[in-house]
C-alpha cells in the first residue's frame, strides 16, 4: 500500500521558562495509506498527543518542532516553519479531532455558527446559507438530526457533542483525520457511537484515513489495521494489529499488553501485571534504550546505545535484545477481544 501521508524524522520539544527542554517526540517516522486506520498507543506522557499536535499542524509554543517534515502525495513541507505550510493543508489534507473535544465548543454559539466559522476560515467567499446547507447534508448522511444545527452545546448530550465535533473536524473531507483520544471521556455506548461514526466517514470516503491515538488497546485491536507503539517520545514497535496484539516483539509492547485488562474468558487464565518503575524524565532521557531501566531483558548494550528501528520478523522494532535473539517473545494469543 502506497502511503498517502509520511511523517519524517519528527523532533519536538517543550521549552520551559527555566530554559530546560522536554524531548516529547524524538525522531518519529511513520506513514499512513489511503483507507487505513493506524493506531498509536502508549502510556500517558509518551508523546502521543504531542505527535498529534505536530502532524495536525496545530503545534503552538511552548511546543516547538526542531526537525521533521510531512510528505503528502509527493509534496513535502517542513514542520519547523508552519507559516510555509499551504493553507489548504489544514482541514482538507489533515484535520484534528482533539482530545477533550466536548470542551472545545463555545457555549454561547449554536452549532450552525461553528459550521459557518470553520468553512469561512478556509473560504471567505462562502455564503452562510450554503455553509449551513452543507452541514445539514452532512448530518443527514450520518443519521444525525438536523435540529442539532440550532442547538447550543449545553443542549446536547456528551456523546452528541463529541459527534458534532467529529462532523466539524471532517466538514472539509480531510484525507487524514488525527483522532486524539476521541473516546477517553465517553461511556461505552457513546464510545461505540463515535467509533461507528468514524468508520462510516471512512467507508463513505468522506475522510481518506484515520490516525487513531488511544491508550485503549482492546479498542484499537478492533478498529486499527496497524498499531504503532510509543515510549518516552520514541517509536519502539510498528506492525499489523495481529502482530502487535498476538505476538509482540518489543519488551515494552509485551508489558503493555500484559497490563491490559480485557473482559474475556481467556483473561481468567492470565495474570494481569503492571509495568514496574516509572517512565523516564524527558528533560534528561537515559542513555541508550529509554526502556532499559524497566526492562527485564536489558543488555549492557541497551544501557549505552540507542537501538535503531529496524525490520524484524515482518514488523519494525527498536530493541537490541530482539535483534540479538531474532525470535518472538512468548505468544499473547487470546488477548485481543
């Protein structure tokens, strides 16, 4: 599958008032194909949401991109100078469904006002009536009642607000939608409704692909085609969903899966274990592999040298131990719901 969007060697830091820098994203490269759902998973603070901000072209100080570029259909733009990014990339090429989207709606505006603002931001000449009609058609396509347009945010349920923000984020039919923890604050039924909405947008080709960021591995195992695992600002493993959830290679991926509670019968025969230790301080990351202080397989080389991301057993892994062993760690068959 040819990539529609490539993220190339992204480095991003948070600059603190005291001059220190937090290396939130450190050398991440990945790509996504047309029609694909790419899941990104990791512990809180691993850099998932920071990466979402960078890729969606919404990074603002104190977050700074020191290196990296995006490549879309052969066209490359640097992420270090957002003013050089073509305006039509925002919303049409890449769009963001933000974390905590329910709180992103202004309580003094009706939904129709949001729609007009979004469309006019990209096309100043668009008529208000045409903008509202376009939104009405989109709501009908997705089986949402037209009355939503006349509602204020406080008149909508949490699940409905989240779906409205999803509609607003995709009103320009983006080729890549960055969904940053879109289900984190929702109940189970609202989560299902939102996921079904995103899948329908993809099926109808209203959006081209989805980068789905989540800490919920069981959810990603049901919707993602591939999963990228992040740890301490780095990409440590990338493979197809069956590869990641059934036969993980990287010790961190294995530990993450071992700590996942899945409501299935198979859970009764497997011990749930937390990951020992704490993630590193990204102001001063440890040398070598950043997971080595918590890794039961750490070698002396892991403490000195940063492992490269290389292809092993049909997926990409950054691990000296795996590279040396050239074998899959014990199977996690039965973990995925």
